[in-house]
């Protein structure tokens, strides 16, 4: 049996042998075409704790993780019982890939950030940190739904320091990039170089830390990185889609540290803020407006976040250009009908409600703990559609269905996938649900 725990200086042949034995079991359990297309391209990147990290080409990574994680985990445990789960990362190679920081958007500055009631405190805190790193709020933790400007503020801090404090070492990245670099370091025995990149710096800005959930080895590494920087007096700035206490699958010691400094919400923009954003975007695009109420009409139709607002304007401008028509209230009404949304995000609440109605049960029964046949099957379908139609991780998915764990979510996915090829009635229900969720009756929601 191959040893499951691979230290930084373990020879790669141990890892290669572990993965080779696992692949032999996978090859025997699926058709040759499936193995060649989805499983053969996978590479073992490293082992930390009870997790095997796998790298996959970007084109197949999401599908393989969704469809075959459970199968790979079962084969892995047959080879080494100490390894209980797999985690996927982007395929990487070479020193450049291991040291690839996220590129800063130069347009993300404090001057270009539109301030409103929902983000005024967050903007002020971010500016205070940029002007006096480690002296104002440490750590600074920004939270809120996607598209409200958290990334803009983190990048604005980094851009401000680059221009005004060139002597400071600053690193801006995402939790996903941090994970990918950590996996690459495990593979190449480059742990010391990885630690130097993240611990010997003055300011670290990490976006979307919720993506550390479900990655215990990366979480452990980030915990030590956080401690090293904090004790050295370095500034930490973090963002997530919710407050630290709601990152329930993260270790409590890490959640506690996120709350040591200042935690600030970034909230949706009000009408005045949305109008200011639109006026700035139109001015920068050099577009003439046909009537004074056009931008107000658009701002009233898109109220979720700035990202959707920008997308809506882009769509309207494209229609105006292609149809040789002015930017007017009339055109906006045609392109973005009232009650609809541009780049409409699928909500878990909608998935749950649609599935509950389809199976003739209440939403409370769907997300509850009952084991009766109908609610159980409905819950499995809802978990399956949530995984397919949203960007939520497996732990996030399980938390929305009664706090179910990673293995329960995987089991639900496996059971639905297996049934779709055998149960035509269930397959038809899933097809109808997909259509209803993607194309709701106009005016709903």
C-alpha cells in the first residue's frame, strides 16, 4: 500500500504510484471512452492531510469534479484508506504558473468607485487601510453578495499602494488562486517558495475567501499564513459573500480571526447610486441619450447589483449600435422587459420552490430531515439542480439543505445521475425543471 501522507520532501514516485493504482481501478469501473475523455487527463498534484489534490485541464475540470468525484474517492480509498477525499484545482505547470498573481485591473481605483449609502462605510474603511496599512483596521473583512464592489475596493487598495507606497510589498489574489498555488507547491516540493510569496510581505489582499470551504489542507495553510502576517504586523484585507460566522464549514479558529478587526457589509446600490454609475458609464462610452428618462428607466429595471447594471447597459448599447437607434426609454423597454433581468442569476430559493411544487411537497419538507420516499427523492433532485445551475461548492450546497455534509451531497448527485438514464419519468421532470428555472413566466420573481 502506498503511503497517503506526502510531505514536502517526499519523492514524486510515491504520489505517482498512488495515482497510478487509483487510475487502474477507475479504468476498470467505467467504459474506455469515459476513462479516456474524463479521467485519463487528470494528474495528482499532491496530498495534504486526508485529501488528494488533482489537477485537470480547464475544459473538463468542472464536469469531471461534478460527475466523478465520488467515483474517484471510492477508488482512492481502496488504494489508501487514510485518504478520504479529492479536491480539484486548475492545471498548472512551471514556475510561472506557481507564482502567477491575479492581475490587477488598473481601472479599479478609489476615484472610480461610486459611493452610496450601501457602500460608504466599506469605501471609507478601505481608503483608511490604503492610507495607513496596519494602523487602521487589521484585518479588514468586506462581505456581501457578488457584484457590489468588493473586488473593486480590494484592487483599489492594491493600486493605491502601488502608486503611493512603492516600497511596500503587496500581494492581491483570490482564494482559488491561493489554492492552486498551494497545490502546485505540493507537487513540486516548492513549499518554502510558496510560504515566502505569502508570508514575507507587507500587505495581503484575498478575495472570495468563502472558496476555502471544503479544502481542509488549504485552510490549514491559510491559517498559518494569516498568523504569520498578523504577528509580523502586516495588513490583511479579506472579502467573502457573507459574514465570517456564516462560513460554517471553515474551522472556527479561522472564522474567529476574520473578526479580529473590522467587518463591513457592502450592500446593493440605491436608485441614486445606480443612476450615478450609469451616467459615468455612458459618459465614458461617449454615447448620446435620446431622452432624459432613459437612464432612470434602466436603473429602475436593474436593481440587484452594479455588475448586472453594467451588463444591462452593455446589452442596450449593443442593440442601439446594431439597429442604428438612439439610447432611449423605448429601446430599454424592448431590450430589458420589466420583470426580467439581464444575466439573471439562478437562486437556490427558486430551485427549491420549483422542485417542491413539482413533487407536491412543501419547501420545508424539501430541506428538512425527513426520509420519506418523495421528499428524499425531491431533495436529491434539488441538490442535483443546485450543483448544476449555480456556482456553489459541495459544502455550500449541503448547508442549504438542512446542513448536510459533503458526502451526503455527493451521494445525492450520484443517485440522481444513475437514475436519469433508467427512469424516464424522473428525466422528464428534471428537463421540465431546468426549463422552468431558466425561462420563468415573464413577470414572475
